[in-house]
C-alpha cells in the first residue's frame, strides 16, 4: 500500500481519506461500523470527521460522527492502527464559527470524549471566524500539542490571506504550523484551489486532502438530469454542476472509465491523486460497493492521454 507523509510530520497515511460526514446522517451506527471495517480491512487507515458532523445538516448540534467512530475504535481496539482527523471551529446548532482559544480548548475535550481516545492525530481549523487573532488560535493549538491531546494541526475553510498569515505567524513565533490543507477541489471546481491555494501549498510544503472530491456525487455520473437529483439525500448538492461544462467533464470521465473498464468516480478520484501535492482525496461511501469503487482509484494509473483529456474538458 503506497503511503504519503503529511507535511513535515511523522504521520504516513494510505492515499485515500475516508469521509465520516455520512456516519450518523445517511448511515446508522451498524452500517457505519460495517463500512469502517471494510475500509480498514482493505488496508486503509485515514479517517476524516468533524465535531459538527452529522446532524448539523438537519439543524442538530453535531457530534454523531465522532461518537460512532469512537464506539468503533473502542470496539475494535485499533486506535494505534488508524489516523484520525477531526475539526473545530465550524458552525453547529449551538455555536457560530469560532476559532477562539476558549472554544478550541472546550471543543477538543468534547471531541476526545466522543472519539474515546486521548489524542487526535490531525486537528483542523474547520472554518476561520476571521476575527480571532491568529496568534490566539495557534497558541491554543500549541497548548493542546504540549498537553498531548493533538499531534499536528491543519486548515480547511480559511482564506488564502489568513492561511498565508497563519503560516508566517507560526514560523516567526515558534508556534504550531499547519501541515495540511483540506480545500474544495475537484474536476468541476478547479479555479479557486489552483489559483489561490496551490502556490501557498507549494511554498510551504503542505499536503492537500481535497473535500467534495466527487462534487457532491456529480462526478459519479449518476446525476445527468433534473430528475436524477431525487436519487439520494445529497442529490441537490450536485445540481450546480449540471450545465454544459459539467456534462463535458462527465463525457470525458465516461471515455476514460470505459478505456480502463472502471467507473467515472474512480477516474475522478485518480485524477485528483495525480495532481501536485495531493496526499489523497476525501470521499464518503454509503455502501461497500461504493467503497470498493472509490478505493480502486488508488491503484488506477492514468496515462498522459487520460490526464490531457480530463484537463481539457475541465478547464
């Protein structure tokens, strides 16, 4: 199993990050356990969640995903065999976006209790409130690292300016530095990451784990008409991509998938993994069949003709 080292850390992970947003939302506890078992039995080890998953989607307070993962970790006794990433700062039913020291210190203890562990491998700033001083946020993470509650930190929804400033402040003040970035990036959402974030990533050696890697399921190819959006609870999220550009990308995915005797989702994820500085895409699955398809992306080698075709169609 090929592994990638996250930033300047001692953590190496298989090149696929399983999204835990569906645990407690579209999957119940039993189904979640089955999926987590299948994932780790396939040799993979990197699980992504957040304190706001999963009932935040329905106006709840979140925490369900972490709770399910925690029960699974305890039941399987495999904490030392998996890398857990979770997040802080995002909006829930009881909190607005908040990256203050107080909120971070309170939230980490809640996440640790739900996860039934005494440490988090990678702790993300999920959203940036853009008003808490950067030094305060990083100093809070420093406290957590010194206490052994967090190993390393990373960033997700943070503006390019605040990300650049955070990296600068960390270096100048000997504070923890973000080691990874979790941005929105996929074949139909390229410009924001490639224009604004890729230069920062290259300069600071960050490892990138893109979310919405399948564009809310659009890149699976199952949403090709208005009627298709009723196929799943997440269907409406794919509606933004059903346009001339999106259909062009699907056509290219179909061609490459046919060539390699696979499916569009596998090709879309393999394309992401082939991009510079990408540690692996984040994607979730709601069945073992879906999981098998997306995990097969790690062994699909796209050639230059495939990459050129997808590159042209998605620009």
